[in-house]
C-alpha cells in the first residue's frame, strides 16, 4: 500500500512523493523562516530527496496594512548606569516600598545627611556631675559572670566608694541610657548585630563558654543589655565632655570591638560610636585624639579609624599579649610597646612624654581617654607591674595635659581584672577632684555654654 504525499512549495510547483505504508513521512526541520532546508532521510535505503531552496526577502519594518512603523525594541540600561545595592557598612539604600529610582547615599557619619533621633543627647539637669552610670551596668546571672576574670560588678563598687566619700549622690549622677539598634547602626553593620542573636557568638566574645547554652533572650537581657547601657553611657559622656569640659563614664571602654567584629569581652564599639556621634551632631568637633592606656592594644577603634585622618590614636600596651593585631597597628599614630613587668618609673615617664607629644602634634576638639586599670601589678591578663599610686598619677598626667590645652576630655574605665581595681578607680577620681581638675560647680557653670567658658572658669 502506498501513501501519496503532496508537497507544495510557495511560488513553485507541486511535488508528488510516494512512500510505503511502513515508512511514514516526517515533518521537515526548519532552521530559518527565510529558507526551506533539505529534507532528512525519510526511509533507509532510499535516495535523499531535496527541495530547491527559495529565498524569501525580510519582512518590511513598516506594515502597510497598519500604516505605522513597528515599535522600537526596548533597550536595557548599560550595567554602569544601573543602581547596585551598596555593600559597605556606611551606605544606606531606600526601602523596597519606596517609589522612585534607587539611589545610595552616605550615612550621616562625616557630615552627610540628617542624623536619626536619639535620646542619648538629651541634656541632663545642670546640677548633675558629668559622671555617667546606671545600676544596669553590672552583670549578674547565677554566678556565670564569675567564670571570667573580669569583675562584672566593679562599676557599682566604684560608685559606692564615691558615695562613701560624700563626693556624689544618686540624684547627682547622670543616668545612662541603653543604646538602641538605631544608635548602634551609626557604626555597626546590621549583619554584626544579627550575629549577636546567636548565643554561641556572644559566648565567644565574652569568653564565657556556658553562655552558648543559654536561650538568646536571656543572653540579651543579662549580658548584652548591660553592655549596651554602658555603650549609651559613653555616647552621653562624649556630649557632656564638650559641654562641661570633662566627663567620666564609670563603665565602657570596649576597645577590642570594631564595626563588624567583637572580642575580648567587648561587644559594642563605644569609643568609635562616641566619636562618630560628636562628628555628626556637635558643631565645632571635627578632630579627636584617642589616648589608650589600657594594657591591651585597642584594635577595635584602630580598625574603625584606619583611614580617618580626623582621629589621632596613641596606644600604650604590652606588646606580648592579646590581641596582637598587626593590621590594626597601622592606624596608630603614636605607638608605645611595653615589655613584661614594666614598673612605675618607666611607665609614667613614657606616658608623660608621649601624651605631651601627641597633643603637641595635633590639637583635637575632644580627647577620649581609655583608662584601663589592667596595668596594675599582679593583673592576670595585663602582664605589667604598675602600682595603685602609679595608676592615680597616670590619670592625673592625662587630665593636666588636657586642661593646660583647654581640650575637653572623656574618660572611660575599660579593663581591670582584680577586685581592688574598683577602689583604685574611685581613688583616682577623688584625686582629680582634690587637685581641681574636675569639679561639679565648674561643670555646672559650663552646662549649655561653649567649652571655652568652662576652661576660663578652670583657669580662674
């Protein structure tokens, strides 16, 4: 039985092909709309049949029956013109729900944009000392805080010692407020703050392994909230220092934390935050000097201000101990590396020489003084051998240098891993008061006035 097939070619003749019933025809494979390709072999053993190719002209751009030209093809913007989401921590992008073209703009740090609203810069009563503290500073939770050599309750002990000496009272202290996520995002990345929602990350930062097994809501409340409150206290003390000539945050000094990494019991970069807040919000503050006299290298703020020429960093530390951050050392403008067991005479001589040299090299608008007491003889982590009297004298040297140059100074207490460090911090504050380097009346007189007025009163 034969099957008769008629093939019709446009503009050509009809072709008749006959095939046996067992070899059905196949549809030709067309590779172009302009040509008819050769037919494939339909049955084995039969000769290949081909149709002569015919050329078809391309379709015209204008269709006469429509009377108008075909719409042009829609072209995509070149890659350089598209808005790519910035990955850097200092950039923000509009939310997805916002209409209009996508645009990236710099965060307020450095002068661009409008700073967010914050409760940390509200003015306290003028009668208060510019000493910032909150009972929420202290970390207490079923004894877990005792697993770290750091005295997690030393801040409250300092205040109690000052009360016993009748220097301050509860109603004369500026109450610290907890830094919000929006405050922290001035420096920290959202990715880093999200990492703190994992208990094992907090356990690594605080160096307390059992914290890893606690529910994170407990870790947030019992561990991170005190550190956020101390961070808020440092930011508040920065503005108080500019307004009143000096300020002391009884806590803070988390100098191992940078914008995207914590460590060494430091979960928030309070020093960096205090300086960035001042740069953004306080007119006339455009240069800062960090004097870091903790026994450990302050690698956190050094990494944050690596390429920021507005910030001058002086760091005096034991060269052999944590963190040994060689990359961060590149940000130090005046580096003083100490040997094991450095004692009072050598230590104070180096501090005096380099503090004077740093402030002569650049006169800042604010000094941030990281007054760690882990330089104390016998400290298990500091490795130095400075006496309690040497620590008191060291603080005196720094405050005198700031007063002579009329530079506001913010002091944070930072590290110190012995029970007696609280008493030494209190004694140092009492000594500064007895020498007239800090005073409530002078600070209250300067409240709300430019910093020069405060130093005029100090000179009198």
